[in-house]
């Protein structure tokens, strides 16, 4: 029995925590920041005001994770974010390809609690900021209603990844809310007052077929007149979850303080929509459906944006401007929504894409006036227009990892976040980010500490690309199709393909490439050929374009739509090779070609995108002379994914035991080895709802053995499905050779390796 005598007042139990880094907000940005910081050796406290991690990706909201890949709907090839978020998405695919959001919760929680340096506090709401002077946070105060405990968390560095920016707000950090005028950043796409200055919130719902009729009686607060929603005729009995992202409201309100009001309006709307589907008589197919789940908290899009030393804006994205302090990247469209949301007569979104991914500089990821406050997630230092792209969760998570390693550098060297802008410090941060799997566009990792970059590499074989076998399904050119091939500088080889023609026709073929070597928008026509062929099968189409390339880049052997032509495809999948099609993906405003109004500062170009597996196949071209594009030296070139080249070593198809050897002129002391495999960075790996055709990426090596030159086994793995493998030896080994033996891949593709790095 517990008895306490009457007292005038009581205070909750208070616990004080001391850490190196306190992260406020457990969405994907905060979760990835906390995990990355803990792995970097920092003692981390992660404060999350919800019972699970993941924010909008959690089972409380159920939005799929997306970033630069944009549902495979734009020209950003191999653009899935790397590092911690890649590890999470690949693991989710391995365990949960059906996209159950409850399982995604569990994976996030598992990743967090696996880190001994990380203290996770769920259901814990930050409500105080303690300052040491005007420009420094000393501690945060938070309260957990579940255990009635108050926490005081102290640290030299803090990160606000809370979405609404509660810590930055309480600490007095400079912030903005709403849209900037066009003139401030010369942003032609800046919205006017009629369109609105804020994006609203959304509530999702899930349905279930019970196998028998289910009645539905709406609550009294349900929206009675469905015609108040101008697009009500778009509702149907099939769509649910985040396919109904446009059930949006609140952009005319205060999206921080009016959230409860917005939530009630969204509940009203969803029940009104479900009443329409169940009881209007227009959807007999909904008779057996029930409303299985409705979100209790809305998914938020926009509220506060905090000011760093730089504010990213429209031109940075569209022009793909380069920044010396690049630490992350984005590639989602500039995706702005009308402020009236579901009640607006306008289209639910206004998406405009860039030709490729864009850089996010470090100066956007810390507060300009609070010396020890980092920024992560949707609240980073960007304009409203740029926010339309940077706000998506894959991009937010990638930036969170950058913040984590920046905090580690600051703690290690006793400096402030802004001090990392010194060139030598920034270079060190960028190199460390790349070592952890972070992709930095247009920046090669040149790493003085990486022993592998000093080694001589050789392999049992290298795939010389001479074409693909015609063993796949026939492809009729109802849409334009193109085969992407990485070609080194010099003369483009000759191509040949065998076509079946239903009638005599002129077959048009174009050799295209991108405006920039690292982009994958085929907007430059290098050469065009027109060949008249008679009707019949097995018509040989020879192609010698006579083009000489000044630098390595992808070329597109492009076949415009011609329904009388059928081309052969191949079942063989090879790292860095991809066929793309000029077809529409309206989910991301891809109508085959982006044709913007002339006054919004966005470029016109075509979309050439791959189909999802299992429906995607390479074109069965033949090539002469063969291309030596998969060399053994590629894994130490400092780029761990396809860009202007494959950047991978790929073994020959007939190599029964592929092996890569690193040799040094003198013995080296090695303690740690990093490997990067191909888990198809082009695949978006959406976390929920969509589902995927496989549990493991077909290009990924599933087993490998690492040996010294004299045959001693250092590591042996037989169940790999992840992008990266980090091998830390119990004791350092001294050797002048390492041999990496690769086993088969999960999908029958030839064994491939993007990167190997070795450290003392």
C-alpha cells in the first residue's frame, strides 16, 4: 500500500539526463539522426512525443516513404537515398514487402533500441528550453504522460526534428511561416494569395472486405453534402490510404495551433466520403467493405521553417546549383498544394520536376542565431517553394544523417556548427558521410585514410558488355522505349537489334544523352537514324551513329512509339543497365512530357522512366565492340552508385567464382572493411501500401567471403540482403592482399560490387 499525506502541491518525478546530442522529434529525420549519431559514438537522447517512431511513415499516419525516386515517375535514376534510411527501407522490403505499417513501426523501434548509445523516450513531449545566454540551448524539459515523469535533458548540441519546430520556437530561433514573395528569391513559381501560402494536413483511412454486407451509419458530425468537395466524383471504392493524399485541409489556418480544429474537419470529411461510398448507391462494389482504420492524428505537411545561414530556393533546385558544403540531396518535384485543399476547385497538387537531383547544403541544417541547434526534417532552411520538394520523408531522413555526423564532428573538435564550413572541416564531414553510405551528387569520395584507394585491384573476370540475350517477352512499341547504357569517352559503339514488323515501316532510332553527365534526362539528341524495313519477323536493324563522346555518360538508344514494331527484350538484369519508357505516371504529374507555363521558372523536357519489376526488362541489343564498363577498379573510384558510369565491378556471366583482389606493395594494417552492394537504388522501396515483387533486390549479392592473401578467412556471410556490410575485425590484420569472393545474387544477375574501403 502507498499512502501520502495531504500536501499543498506536488511536482512530478523528475529525471535528469546528460548526453552529447539531444534529438527532439522521432519522425524519420530524427530517428535517422539519432541512430547515425549513436553509431558515430555520441551519447544520444531521442525525445518522441508519439508512442511509435516514424512520424508520417508510422502506423499512426501510414504515409509511404518517398524521396528523390518519386515513384519511378521522374528522370532521377538510381536516386534512392543512402545511409541509414536506405538500410531501413531495404530491411523493410526484406521482412515486409507487403507494406504493413505496423511492421515498419517495429523495424524502426528495433533499429533505435539496438544502439547502446541511444536513449529512446516515447510519449515524451518537449515543452521547455533552458538557455545559457541568448544564443545557446543548455537543456530541454519534457514530460511523459504514460509514466508521469518529467525529464531534463542536457547536452552541448541539440537537433530539432520535430516537424513544427517546438525546440527552435521555444529557444528563439529565427523562423518563417507561409510563402515568400516572388521577388525575395527570384522564384517565379511562388504562389499568390488565391492559391495560398501553406499546405494542409491529411488523414488517411484503410478499408477491408469482410466477405459479407456491412452497413454504415455515419456519425452526426460527418460531412452531409459531398458536393462541397469539388472533386467528389473522383472518389471510388478502390482507393484508400495515401492514395487519397488529396483529402487535405487547413492551409488557410495556423497549421501549428489549429491542428486539432483541422483534425476534426478531416474526420468530418472522411466520414462524409465513406458515407457517400457506402450509401449513395453509386458503388455497389462497396457492399462488403468496412472502414477498418481511420487515422487519429493528421499527417502534417507544412508549418514553421527555420532560418539557417542559407535559404535554399527554387533556382537551386531547377538549375541544380552546386554548393561546396553539399551534405544531402533531393529530387522530389516542387509539389505545392492549394491552401483550401479538398475544398479547392483547383488540382490537388501542382508538381514540377527538375532534370535531375539537386544538392542540399549544410548551411540549411543549423540555426543562424542559436549556436548549438541543428535542423532536420521538413523545418530546414528553405523557401516555401523549395520546401515543396525538400519536405518528403526520404529527403528529410537523408538530411538527418548529415546533421548527426556534423554534431559528431563538432563534439570531437570542440567547435560550433557554423565552424564546419571551413574547407578542411567540411571536406572531412563530407568524406565521413560518404563512408556511411551518404550519396553526395557530383562529389567523388577521395579518402586519404582509405587503404583500398591505394591498392592495385584485379579480378577473376570483368563483364565486357556485348549485348543482352533475347530471352524476354516481346515488346510492342506502343510507347517510346530506350535502353540506357553507360559509355566511356570516345566513339560510341555500333548497335544492332532484331525487330518483328507487322507491316513495312520506317523505324526511327535516336541516340540521346542528358544535358549534364550525371543527369538521366535524355534531352540531347546526338544522332538520328531512319531505316525502312519490310514487314516480317527477324528484321535486323543495324545502328552506327558515328558519335564521339568527350566524356563518360549514359546514352539512350531510343525507339519512338511505332505500334507495328516489336522488339526483343532480355530476362538478364545487370547492374547499371536499364530500359526506360516514355509513358505517363499521373501520380507524380508525369504526362510523358513536362510542359510548364512560360512564367514559372521551370524547364520543359520529356520523361523516360522504367517500369516496375517484374514488368521491366532490358532491350536485347547487340553491341560491337564490347564495352569495358564494369572494371575491377570501379569499387575504389569514390562513387558507390551509377551516375555518369556504372561505377561497379561486375563479374563475367560465366565466372563460377567471382573474386576481387586488392594488393599493396607492402603489408597494410587493416581493422575495418566496408562493402557496398547493389540493392537497386532505382527502386523506390516505398514503405507501405504499395507492396513489392520481391523480398530481396535481384542484383544484391547474398553471400561473400573476405580472405587475406594467404587464404585466412576474415569474414564469411551467407544471408546478406543489405546494401552495405561493415566488417570490424576483433584484431587488426597485417597483410599485403585481400581477396573478396562473391557468391550468387538473389535474382540471378551477375555478381557486382559498388565499393570496397579499408581502414586501420
